[in-house]
C-alpha cells in the first residue's frame, strides 16, 4: 500500500522538472494526481507518463498568476473529482539579472506574480477543499529562502516570502487540520537553470564549492521530502521548510 493511497493531489508547474518528478512520485504512492501547468503540453506529457506507469493522472492548463482562472479550476476539479487533499505549489520562474539591468522591472513583477502571488492564488482557491479533507500543502521554496546567489534579488525575495508564507499559513490552518510545509531545493538540474547555471562554468563552480555532497541534485532528490510532507509520516510536522540541497546551507 502506497503512502498516499486515497489522496487527490494538485501539482502546479507539474509539466517539467521538479514538479513532474513529484507528480510521478505521488502517483507511484497511490495518489490520483492533477497536473496543472501554463504549459499544457508539458502537463499532458506528465499525465501520460503517470498513466504509462499504471497510475492516475489528469492534466490541465493552469496559470497560477490568474486568480479567476485558479478559482474556476478549483470549482471544475471539485465537480469532476471531489475535493483535493494535497496542494503542491511548485510553479516558479527564475530570472538572473542585476537590479540596474533593462529587464529589472519586468523581472521583479513577473517573479512576484508567479513565485509569491501564484501561491496565494492557489491556496485561496483550494482552501475550502483542503479544510474539508484535512489536507496538506507543500510549497517549493529554495536555498534562496535563506541565502542569496548571484544576480537574483527578485528570486531571493520571492523564495524568502515562500518560507514566511509557509509559517503564517501553517499557524492559520492548523486548527482546521491542514498542515503546511515547504521544501528548499539546492542546485537541481532542470530546464529552469539549463540556460543559466548549467552552461556557465564559473557559476557552476561557485555553486559546487557550496555542495559538500559533491554533486548537483536531480528532481528525484526532491520527491522523497515531498512524499514525506504530504503523507501521514509527517503528521505532527507543520510550518517548516526542509532543505534538500546536498548540504549547500552548511558552508
Ligand atoms: N532547479 C533548481 O535548481 C531549483 C532550486 C530551488 C528551487 N527551485 C524551484 O522549484 C520549482 C520548480 O522548478 P524547476 O527547476 O522544476 O523548473 P522548470 O522550469 O523545469 O519547471 C517549472 C514549471 O512551472 C511552470 N510554470 C511557470 N510559470 C507558471 C505559471 N504562471 N503557472 C503555472 N505553471 C507555471 C513551467 O511551465 C514549468 O513547467 C520552482 O518553484 C523553482 O523556483 C528550483
């Protein structure tokens, strides 16, 4: 019997990278998984992979920055599948540029819209369903919930906000039996950083000096913590951010 048998999970940004791995991992543990992504093709591919592995996966187009779209999606899901019991707020973007760059204002606005307001929009839209099922929320923060890495002040700010959003929401929703936690991935090779860190030897070297375990992470490194925080294994855990970073924050 899987650790998430009987659960219905929504994973935002599940069409790629870490979200795809979490969606597949949850399905392996017995959850039915709804993959929401602004990239509908990516979401459909994840649902296909889940079905090919014998699981239950559904895909839908979802832009977490669109509050009305999130509300409509929540209503549609409840009507078709019943209330969800797990929400993974994974959708996120990173823009690396200095604050005096020509793109700084757009970078700031887009990053805040996806990485902060997107979480609020999803939680607000699904809160009644999560309360009805004493559900679990898993937010994806970052090592940048704690530290800065080069040229990413908007991203660092947004991931710091994820940590405090997790704390505030955990206290507010605990009386309803809803637990709220977060994960702080370190350097994980995914399409998110393919154009940046992975192809810049100096940047990669800088990150690697901070990783005592001696290797970059893979999306699979985030799946275990995500299952733990969504399952009854963590029944007395709420309001924490669990780093999964090969020790990045230790040095
Ligand atoms: N890769 C890393 O090194 C790393 C490290 C720390 C934290 N994270 C965080 O992990 C999460 C996933 O990142 P990833 O590396 O898998 O990136 P990714 O780019 O591979 O996947 C992100 C997914 O989010 C989707 N998305 C973007 N904007 C969206 C929106 N408005 N609405 C819905 N979906 C949207 C994208 O289409 C994409 O499928 C992000 O929150 C990211 O900040 C990643």
